[in-house]
C-alpha cells in the first residue's frame, strides 16, 4: 500500500498569500496602481520594497512554468530566437513564453500577460544568465536595467568582497528613485530589512524541524512553502505566514506526526528541484518510506546576515554569502554539516543540465563524500527541461540507492 501523506493545513493560507502577491503586481502593471520592479530571486528586494515597488521575480515564473510542464512547448521558441538549449531553462522557458504570449499567470491570477516592468534589477550572485535574461527584456520594453556584479566564487567572506557589493547596492538608489518618483526613506528600508530578517529566521526554524525523527515535512513540501520567503521578503504577510506554518510544524513535532508514514530512511537533496516531477518524486520517496529531510536549495533563502541597523552592508553580506556563490570547499563542508545535523543516511545530487552553478556533482564532490562514508547518488535531469530527464532511469536509480541504504 502507498504511504499516506498528511496535508499541511497552512497550504490554504499559502495560496491566499501568493494570490495577494500576484494581484498587487497585476494591479500595478495593468491598472496603474503602482510601479513594477523585476528582481532576480536573490537581488536587493528590500530596497525595492522600501521604494514602494511591486516586486516580480521571473525565476518564480520559471518555476511555475516548470511545475505546470508548459516549458516543453516554450523552450524551443527561445532556442529558435538564439538562446541555447544548454543555458538556464528558467530563462528559456520565460523568454519562450513571452515570445509565444503564453503564461500560467493568465489562468491562475487573471493576468493579461507577464507584467510589464518599470525597471529591471539583477544580482549576478547566482550566475551570469540573470543579467543576459534581464537584458533581453530591457531591449523589449526599453526600461532601465540596473544591477550588481558579485564576485564569484568566494571562499572566506572578506571585507573587500562586502565593500564592493555594498557600494554597488548604494549606487542603485539614485536610478531607482528616478523610476519610483520618490526618495528612499531610510526608515522604510530598515523596516523592510527587519521584516526580511524575521521572515528568514522563521523560515529557518521551519526547515530545522526537519531534523526531528520522524521529520514533520519533506523537501517537496518545502519547495512549495518557500514561496513567500522568495517573493515576499520585506513584507509582513510573509512573516505572518511562517508564524502559522511554524506553529503547525511544532504541533506535528509534539504529536510525532511524520511527513512520510513509517519513515525509515532520511535523505539530503542537493541541487535544483525537478519542477515538472515534484509530485512524482514525492510519491516515490514516500512509497519507499524515505523522507528527503534537508536540501541546499530551500536553505538558500536563509539570510541570517540581514541587519536593519546596517542595511546596505548587511544586504551585501547576506547576498554574497549565498551558498551558490561559494567555493567547492565551503560548499562541501556546508553539506557535510547538514548531513550530520539532519541525520541523513545519504545524499541525492541532482545534476541539473541547464543550471551548472546549482549542480554540485561535477567536480568530484560525491566521490569525496563517499570516501568519508556518506553514500551518494547522482541523478541527471533539469529544473524545467524534461528532455534531460528519464523517468525510468531516475526511478530505477532511486530504488537501487534506497535498497543499498536499507541494507547498510
């Protein structure tokens, strides 16, 4: 019999919070009720919130396209326009959707199309693709494009790294003020930072509940419930949501409610989700009584360096310290620590074809960790482009890996 999954009650509130986020953007873009800033997922969202922008995240749109499996029809459109099939499939899904006039936002939230930006703001702390992605839309919409070029990759975080990024963030203020039509209120920036810090601390607490045995939630739950931490940083609604979710997780801990019935194996997921197979993978692991209890991906929205008393300095620290922006040695130590803290029996590395910066299996890390006694499995796939993913091969590999872990 398949393992039973216990629905997270807060999911209903999550849908309301995300609907509010998109409705505010829709009203700003289509009804003139504000201005829209596009931002990369780990860009200076707090600065944009403080200036009164409605903040839209194209990477979130890419994940929606991947989850809805619309990417298969859209990526070839971007390929035909000159964007390689081997670059970020968030980018090619999103640009392909724009060129084709297709977006799930129409069906889900009543948009006429993707929201027209008033300004485009990027940070290259994840990869260079985001700058090229936003440059496409600058040419299409003829709006200002501003951003931060973060040093990559960084080992120990040094003051020279922080000062360089901090000065670039401060330089964003003047051009953003011109677009917003208002001056930056330092008090509003501190307020946005305080809310972001509270949001990130609550999200961290939610994720830490996964260290319990049995775990009250899975990586697949986290991929859905991380939404407000990504798109509503700096907003009270995100803080309120994670208070609600954390209370439910604490209740599960008290009652020993397992996210995976009969949990017998605990796993670490490294790399991007396979958005178009999120449910399938969740169900397979549940059937195997295996719980994916921790991931680098969902932990990437923990910004514990944010400090309202030093807005620009702390944003520079938090957004440069990001896992994806660190050296191989730093990443390996981070993964090793989480495996220990969450008592994981093994690691699944997702080698995402079009997201090399978020694929940590290409420079010998699985082999090094295996020599330390941590079992690893590498699966090939992608975040959105399912042409790189074999259902049968991945299913068989996961079954064999979990059998080996069970024997150990």
